[in-house]
C-alpha cells in the first residue's frame, strides 16, 4: 500500500475539521434561496443555516404539513439568530407537471 493510499484511508476514517462552516457564512440579507426537501435531513439543515443568515428561503415540499412543522421547528430554534430571515412554503411535487407549473407561477408572483 502506498503512502498516498494510507493518507487517503486515514482522512476517510478521521476526516479533518471543516474549513468553512455556517459561522463563516456572510450575511445573506436580500438573497432568495429555493431548497428542495427542506423539511428533513440535509435540506432542513441548509434551511436553518440560511434562515439564521438573514436569507429568504422557499422550502419546497410535497407535504404542506411536514413543511410547516419544519418551519416552526426552525423559527423556534434557541438561541434565536441575530438577523433571522424569512421561510416560506412552496408546494411542489415533481411527479405532477401541473404542480411544477403552479410552483413556478407562485414563486414568480412573490
């Protein structure tokens, strides 16, 4: 096994600390983001980070109930962010083309 292979194996098992985190994220005031799958997993974490940085976030989801539950979770997080943004629900089901058209129209109107 070569030295490079050993180094790669070590960094996969013991990854280094990240060089860029949400603490280094500059203010996102005035910016708009669309996050798919924002009601769970990585999408939820991204929505939390963007909300805390002052961005307007459109949380795209098939389920209004799950999205609104996730939005309430993000808004009530402690400690409250210094410059909270806005989170809005945008209904979108990629299996339904009428839903896609409706989501695009709704987003364009807002």
